[in-house]
């Protein structure tokens, strides 16, 4: 008799990770740009290879990867309330010229069969962009929450992501916050997991009771420590440092521009790294630099895929963090008061 994949002995990767206390920090995609495209379900390998709408988009990202253009792709499922007849959403998020802060956002509503051409123009053919000008939308300031429910990649994302998506969609969506089902973006051992745009923050091991803090941002950020995967656009070790700074500074830190620099690291075993995080306030009144050291502090057993063998992964901590420079523009501050 063939056993069901959901028998009592079947282990979801996220259950193993959570039970063993794996810290999700440092697992956010380091991409500094995201291309989010509204595409019809299901998102299966077969459809991405043969569907006349999905196949050109699939091939484009393989071409971009071969050209060393690393933009993170994401599919979002059509939503009845958000849908525009004969149009599909395309969101392009990228870091600003000043560094990592809330990502700059471009929104397009385009005929579905032109999605691949628009994506190619955005990423590598800027001279072709004028032909899509009529489809670009004004900046609406909307916050978009993308919850992974992509069970075709790992069943944990569907099993645990769908209830979180439903709760967010039913209880928190409004005219300034949309909630979407999205495709896999890495780290299904942390399911349920989501991306928050335009902040670029990734979250995992989510629980229903923590959602009000994440969405409303009206309680201390320290309550979210164990759920934070990191800010996309930073490297693994810089994400670990950025969390510690954020826990100290609070919600206002999300609006600061940030850049990272690795000044030293363990090339052989990746057991430590020394990182600089330079920052600037959005109003230009404060800027400075943090110096930190990140060190391995043990390991835990996790599963990278549901039903697969377990493996040991290193865990890290910030052993040193100090603000080594700071500048406040007192003259500008006086004029603004």
C-alpha cells in the first residue's frame, strides 16, 4: 500500500525548523530588485514550459540569470477585488540610488500577452520603455503583502501559508493595503512566510497572534524578533546586523537609507564577519555608521524540504555592535522646527 504524503510520520520542513528553534534571520533573498507579475494559477513546471503566457516569462528570467542580471521574480495570483479587466499587474521594486530604504516602486497595468515584453524592457531594454508609458500607473502609496502559498514547490507553503493569507486578506486588507497569494521566494522551511513591500522585509514562522504587530506597527518591534528573516537587498551577515539595529531604533528605522560593507570575514568556514552599516535619515538630518561583528554560535537541525532528510545549519549572533560615527545637521534641524 502506498502511504499518503500527509501521514503522521510525514514531517513538514517548517515544523522541523520551528521545533528545533532555527532562527530565520539572514534568510531573506539578497536581491536589490523584485519583479512581481500577476499570473494565473496553477504555477506548475509544465505550464511555465508550455503555456503561451507563462513560457516567455520563464525563459526571460533564465536569460537574465545567464547575463548575471539578478532580479528576484515573483508571481502573484489574480484577486477578484484587485482585478482589472484585460489587464495584469506588474510591480517593479528596486533600491534607490541612496541605498536600501523602502524600495522604489513602479506599477503597470498591461495586457497579459505584453507582460514578457514589458519585463524585458524594464530590466535590459530601457529604450523600449516609452511604448509602455500608457500602462504605467501613478504612485499610489499602497503597501503590498505577498504570502507564499506555492504548494507545487513545497507543500508546507500551501498548508501553513494559506491560513495566514486568509486571515490577512479578510481582516487587514483595505484601500491602502493589499494581500496577495504569491509564488515561492525561498525559505519554505520558515513557512508560513511573506514579503512586505515596499519595505522589502521578509518574515517567517508566522503565527496568527503576531499579525497585528506586523501589520499595524503599533507595538514594540522586539515582539517580532523571532519571525524576522531580514531585509531583502542585504547580504546574510548584514541582515543579522540590521535586525539588531532595528530592534534598538524601532519602527522609524524602516525609513532610513542603508548601505553595507563587509570589512573582514572568515573565508574558509563562514564562522564570522565584520560589517559596516551606513545609514541616513529620510529627512537628511541624521547619518552615521554602525560597526558589528557576527559570529557562529552553534547549530540546529533543520529540513530544507518537507519529507526530506534533516541537516545541520549554523546559527549566528551579533557579538559586537557599536555606532562608530554619527552626524546630526543641527542647523537644518533648527530651520525645520
